[in-house]
C-alpha cells in the first residue's frame, strides 16, 4: 500500500474524505498543546519518512523501515545526535499517538554519537565588546541573554506581564521542556527596559486605534478570554516591526521579533568586535552560567536560573574553575628560565 501526501485513501464522491495523515498528525500535536515549532518539526520528519520509503503508508511499515530511515540519517547524511533524536521522537509520536501502535525495540539502529565538547566562553570584557556593538532593542535583548541567562527564543517570547521590574525578576513561561522558571532581571537594564516598554506601549495604543493590537495567545486562552489578545499585559516585550493577518481568527496581529534578526546582528557584532572566538546568541547564556560560577555562586542556584532538569547538565560549566590544566601549575612557570 502506498500513501499520498494529499489524501490518505480514496473515498466515494458522496462521502466526506478522511483527514490526511499529516493533518491527523497536526491535530494530535495541537490537542497536546505542543509548540508550533514542534509541530513543524514532527510533520516534516513524518513527511521525510514517507518520501524516503517511496510514499508507502506508515501503517504498512514498522520497526525495520524506521530503523533503516534513522540509520540512513547518520550513515549517509551525517546527521547529528540531536537531529536523529528529533526524527526518532517524531516517528514514535506518529506510531504511538496517531496510528495507535507501539514500536518494538529498534534492533540494529545506528546511533549518532555526540563527542563531549566544552562550551565556548568569553571573558567579561569580550561580552561587553559584543554588546557595545549593538543598539536599540537588540542591545537590550543581548543584555538579557547574558544578564538573565535566557535562551534566544525565551527572550523573543517574553510578554509584558512576565517582566517584574519591582522585584527584579523575569518569569520564563513554557521554556524548554515546557517548564516555567524564574530568573533575575539585571538592575543595570531596568531603566533601559522601562524606556523600551514605554515606546512599545505607545505603538500598541496606536495599533488599537487602528483596529489592530492583537497577539497570539497560549493554549485555549483565546477561546476563554477573547479580549485578552488586545490587553497590554499579553503583548510581546520585543514586538516585530510589521503586522500580519491570522488566517484562523482574521485578526491583525503583531508577532514577536524574529529570532533571526538578533542572530544576524550578534554575528555582525562579534565580527566588528574583533574577537578570535566564534560566538553566538547562545554563547551569551554560556557566559552567564560560567561567570556566576567564577563569582562563587553555587551550582544548584545556577541550575534553577538556567532551567536545567538535571544538575549534570549544569556541571559542564565547572570546567572554568579548573583554571587551565585543572589548576596545575606548569613546571615551566616554576622555573626561573623564561622562553623568548
């Protein structure tokens, strides 16, 4: 049996056609309130799996075909461990939650191995050199990545209600692993953040006057509170410059600033600062954790601020405490001789 990505099976003209397989995958994902990015990734992997096996229906395939597809990602396409794991999660979801069938053990699966790598960490002066090359909202966002330990998307998706300037804290909603956490708001950013939000509020009020001012709401909040999408507290801290029309609701909304904007500007800032190290937005989060450890803060506190489920993930940052060669003093430095 073969599957068509347009229709799962032919139906008599008088009958309502059954939902397409990929539509069923989307419905299952949305019923579980997964993020749009997870939906996009899972649907993409299911499509690639079907096309890899020449449009055979997944119901007619099983462990052997899944193993072959996942192994090919590693052997032929040199996929990273995270890529292979994401594809595996998507296919497990397809069989378990859409086709209602459990896959047995995937024998003979070639797994991609992740080599242990230490994160690139900048000095405080190097971080300052990067941030100094930025201005406006991107400068403020980079400051939050470093000063609060936010992930890139956590920063982009900040809403007004989640920033508490009085208490000096930021609440990260639905972060990695769909967890909430609280992290610090740097005191040095409070004034610039207040000025930024004043400008954003004026923009929002102008949107309201023009019949706009809506934002996307999480979960089922839009159906429970239809007017919440126009309320100030739900607006993005870093809104996009343009609006769009949501097809489902017909609302003219403003999305948050796209993450690629900050990624591009940080790359430019790194180049202009003359650093000899490769650095990205996520490097600033690494620096947050490493510099806190250097300052003597305990690792459990840093784990909570970063939102790590397991402290062993946070332990990777303790490499900076080794001080080059695990604290061992080179015999050359103990010798009175000095090389030229």
